[in-house]
C-alpha cells in the first residue's frame, strides 16, 4: 500500500495534522494525483542538490501535463492548470525550495505513520498535538479579530468627533464674526446655549473615545502578555523539538497573522491619537481630556509596538549545512551553511532596504570557549518581501562560512574543560529600522550551535544538539554542558525513535525501544522515569565495548540510511533484540527461519541468525559475522540474503535461509528488492559475487565464529566449483585475437 493510501486511512485527529502540511506552497491536490510518482523520487537529496531539484521540477510539471490531459472533468482540468501556473511562478527560479517542501511533507507523513505503528505516542509528541492547543489557537483568532474590529470602529468615532468639532467651530466663528450692532440678545443667548451643548457633547465624545482607546490598549497589552508571547515561546519550543526529529514545525504563518493584526491595531490607535492631537490645535477648552490623557496613551502604544515588533524578529530556519539537512545546528569550519530570519509583522510602512547583519559568538564571556571563530564570507544582507510566505520580510543567508581564529604565534585557542562537541556557540542577527517615526533595534539569535572541524565529530555534535534541545527551552544557555541535566528514559526513548523516523523513515517499536532500554539502563530499563546521565548516553563506553551507546546507535542509523533503507522501511529488520529473546523467537520455528538484527559488538553491523533442527532433536542457532558498511558497499544486503551459502566438508553448498521470521518465504519478502540487473560484459564470461560461510564439522566451533571471509580448503573449493561451473558449450567463445 502506498504511503498516501496509508495516510488516507488514518483517524480524523491525525488527518487534521496532515492537513497542516499542505497549503499553497504545495497543494494537497498534487499529492493526490501524483502520489506514486512523488513517493518514488529522491526529494531528500534534491533538497540540497540544485541540479537534481531542477530536473525533478521539470519532471513534476510534465507529470501534471500528463494528468491534466487525461482528466475528463473540466473544472478539475482548470484547477490543475491554475496550480501548475502557481508552482511555476513560485519555484521556477528556485526549484530546490520546492524539493525542500516536498521532502518535508513526505518525511512528516512517514513520522505520523510511524507514530501509529507505535502503541502510544511519547509525552513530548502528545503535548504538541493535543486538542487544547487547537482550542487555544481558535480563541486567539477570535480575540485578535474582536480587538481589530473594535479599533476599526474607533476610526468612525474619531471621524464623528471631527465632524462634530467642525460644526462647532463653524458656528462659533460665525457668531464671533457678527457685527455688534447686528446682535440680537435673544438670538445670541440661544446660540451660546447651543454652542455650550455642542461643547458638552464634544467633551463627552472626546472622553468616550479616550476611554475606548484606553480599554483597547489594555486589551492588546493583555493579549500580548497572556497569549501572543506564550504562543511565540511555544512555537520556539516546537522549533527545538522539530530540529531534533520531532513533529513538523507549523504555525509560523498563523503567528505572523496574529502579530500583523495586533501591530495594525496599535498603529491605527497611534494614528487616531495623532488625529485627536490635530483636533486639539483647532478646538480646545478648560479641562480638555485630550491634552491630559493623550501623552500617556501614546507612550503605552509606542512601548507595545516596540516590544511587539522586536519580538517578531525570529530565526525561521536554524543554521544548517546543506549536505546534512536533517542535522541542523552543527557547523563545520570551511563548509557553507544556510540560515533564515523573518519579521512576523507585515506592514507596508516598513523600510524594505532593511539590512540584517550576522555576528558569531556576540558578547561571549572571556574563557567560555576554547576556540574562537569568525564569519569568512559577507555577513550582511538586505531583507526582501517574500511572496512565498504571504509577503513577509525575510532574508536567507545561503553562503555563510566559519573559520577558526589563529593567534599571533600561529596556534589556535586553548584546550578547555569541554570537548569540541560540547562547546556551544551562537549566531546573532541585528537590524535597525524606522516605521511611523518609531526607531526599533532588532536582534535575535540562533539556538546554540556545535562547531566541528572534522566530519568524524558529526555524531558527537548531533548528540549534543539532541541533548540540549530535549532538556531545555533556554535559547542561549552556552554553559549547558558544564553541568548537563539528566533525561528520563521516557523522554530519551521518544527522541531516539524520532532519529529513526527522520533519518531512516521508520520509527522504533515499543519492543525495540525496550531492548535499547535494557542495553542502556540494565535492570532499570522497566522504569520510564529512570534518569539517564549525559555521560552514560554519549561519553562512557558500553561495558566490555570500545564505544559509547550513542556511537553504537548512530552507526546503525548511518548503516540503515546508506545500505538498508528499503529493508528497514519494509519492517523486515527486527533490529534490536537480545540473544536470549532471539533464541526464544526462533526455537520453535521451521528450520531455516531467520531474523535480521544489528550487531552489539560491531559499530554499524547487521547480522542474521537462523535456526536448525538436528536429527536428535537438538536446536542449533547460527549467526553470521556482522556485515558492515565496507562489505555492504561491495554487495547489497538483499543480494547477500539471496545468494548466501554455507559449506561444510562433504556437503553441497546451500542457502540455509528459508523463511524470514515468523514464516515469510525469503523470496516473497525480498524478491522485489533483489538486484536483478546483470551487467553486460560480452565477450567476457560474467561473474557473480557470492557470500559464503565455511563451517567446520567440529562441534567445538562456536556459531558466532562463522564468517563470510573465512578461507576454504581445496576440497571445499572443488566442491563449490562443481556447483557453480558453467556449461561452456552453451556459451559464446571468449574474446580472442
């Protein structure tokens, strides 16, 4: 079943989350009509490869042409044409952006499906997807809308006061201009009484509008404090979680809408106050409320505008190296990285020549880090209006690069107490602009970064990024690893599953996580609230092994990503299972039943274990020496399973692998994944690599010593040659002069 069909079978709660993935950037209509084609393309690679993304963009348009040509419904054909034109406008100049959007959507779909396979969601994901959040957002929409409506009504009230004042001013000046000889005492008395009534009404209306403004400003202040600011903090926290593999980050456009409407209300009140100031110049009187209350209201409005716009300057995309899009916040010296900042307040009055400057490790206390860096490339860029995100102001830095500072004697920084991958840095962004007479200094910073100088430091750096963003919502605690907090197993297990769903497309089951818990925690594995230290997770070696728990797990992730992805996503790899459990699962199965698991003794190794039943009733378990990336680079794992042979003295070579646990015939499980392409080598005789284990008949030879690389005896070689020989009479003659 295709991924899209699986998505359509989900319950309503999860479908609502899927609905958030698709908008004008990539409509769900395209996901529907091109489901199979979209799922068969490598969007993850295209998201960081401009040439591949350009090819896929062209192919996608061709696919849409094909679908539209076969569509009989006129309305559907029209809609597809409009969508196609919109995509061309948006992505023709930057197809890599389209690849990023599609890659993100497909990856998030896989994560949602993976969460369904797990018996329950983890605490972090539950907190991000509960219905209370949706209700809170609806309430926010209503409140912002009500405030906006009340402020717009005040425009009418100010206009009414202006008209009333003009009428009063006209009558007053008319009365003053009458000739003293032409004045009738009774008429004058009536006019003065009428003017006094008008002035009383004008005074009442001025007090009324000022009171309404005061109420509106208080309402906006409360909105910003009690709802808007917490929503922004919630988005920033969700950005942290998304950065380490959690649910897709959504809601920035919604935040921008709230920020923009709130700012528009404040600017409108500011204009209304300016208008009242103009009216005072024309007509004023003793105890006029406008001169008494206007200055205080203006200061409050300016204060709220300043803080609203200042807080709306956010890092939309955290720093990330294009070759590692799923591992942000790690920067390698000499390698370009990208980042993007955005102003959430969308106003036509903003100066569009707004320059943003990047600064690395700004205001860092002396001695905090042992290494110092500077930005090698141009660190200033102008913000532009971006149609891609509904006209907001944003700027994307695509070619930033770091270089380590060297001192006069040619050395680098001093060695610190923390390792390179525990040292945290920050990237700051600064700008300044003036809007409606209000000058605002903008500043924001990225989440803490890890700077590495060698790609071998990437796993350790990613462990630091995960640990930090899992356990704190502080935006800039650069001393975090001086005394890192502990994580509960329930927190950590959820994030570990995210690593597999993000990097490998399929998360971990409850059983697999239980096995990992036993490996990391031992007897405490059953306690979900047991606390795991940073050292135990990433620094201390596993007992009896020369590597840490995290290095072992990360090597498995890399193995899956590079060599085992189709097998992993087909759920054919049991992966994490203890030897005791392995034997319990296999002992009662048919001879030749095997399962696939990751090696506990090798970094990045996978092995298979099969069961045999002897004539005397003895059950024997055989495990092949683990295959690592070096071997799998030469021969695909599924082909190893297909062609694997065991040779014993006097026994014909045979493949002992018959059924994938529990009882799936091997070829039924892996047949579609076999590499059936044979290279054309005419006029040479074709050859095939065949993985072979040599098993001695000695009962003292442990099964774990079986290896695909052990040498063969001459007798075994002759036997193998007989089994694999060619009938030369049926072949074309070899090439000769």
